């Protein structure tokens, strides 16, 4: 293996994180971070241009849109001590079986982003036990996420109708901008990672149907993030 010139490290003055935490990648959710910090006694720190809140039992970090920025943040979180990471974000639906407002837990992915290839060229693997815990825990608080494969792309404005139809026919249910890259990093660094996403838009119609502008959707997203914070105490995480 070639030696990297720049490596993620914890430097003087940076916090040591508890092993378990949440990386919330969507900027729209970051507005509720300060409220969550007050509720769960989290202390604010700097994470590049994102936010990082550290508590005694878990951390909360984000936003980090797109594979390159999300990977930079994840690498730093791992260097600071993260070992079990739940990624929370939004995704688009490619299939009528997955509707806007539902929760989705990816089990694998098709990478069309340019970052994961630098981590031993591949998709990597997330933690099945952490994913199972996440699905069961969400079901226990009234959410019943669907599971399946996801397509991760860097080019949100090049999600063509042909690709949506082709990937949907292959059984891929959703699209996002970070998952396969984060999954590859987790495998490379040998940490546990699983993701849950709120479906924000539907691409399988004749015309694109976005829902993320709706106030109720934003409120629902904040509610999901709050519930994740409430259940992610390390004694309860597999």
C-alpha cells in the first residue's frame, strides 16, 4: 500500500469523541443542532465548516453534503475517536414502493461518486449488526424503514430519466450523494457505519416531485434526528 502524505489525526486542542455518534449530512437539519445540544448536554466544537457537538455518551456532527466533504468529515471523526457512526440524511426515491416521507435504510449501493474508488477501489461494507439495530430501534419508536440498495452520485443535476428507469429495474430504490463513499471509508478504517434516510423527493413520475420544501417534511426530519439522538446511547447500540 502506498504511503499517504496527509493523514487524519487528532491535534492539540481537539476533542476526544465518544465512540458512538451521528453524522447528519443535510444542511437543512443543522438548524436544530443547537437545540439538540441543549437537550442532550452536548458541547460545540469546530469540524471544518461543519458543526461538531460532543457529549459524554455520543456526538452529533454535520452538515457535509456530497461524497468528498462527507468523507473528509468522517475521516476526522474517526481520528477523534468515532467507531460507531449512524449517518442521517435525505434521499430521492426511484420506485413507487418508496414514497416521500418514508424512512429508508440502505443495504448496499451503486457508486457513481468519485471518492470511494480511492479507498481500495470499492464500495466497502457497512455493519450489518448496527444496521439491524437501527431498523429495530426505529420500528420501536414508531418508524418502519424500508431497506434496499441505493445509487450514490456526485451529479445531482445529471440524474437522468434513463438512469432512474434502469437502476429502478435493477432493484435500486433510492439515490443520494454520500452513502457509498462513507461506506467505503468505514470498511477501510474498520469502523461500524449504517445509514437512515428520509425520502425527500420522487423521481419515478413523469415530472420530478420534490417534498423537501414543505414545512411538515422539515419538521418530520427534525423529529427523526431528535429520535436518533434519544436512542443512540452506547449501551443500547449493538
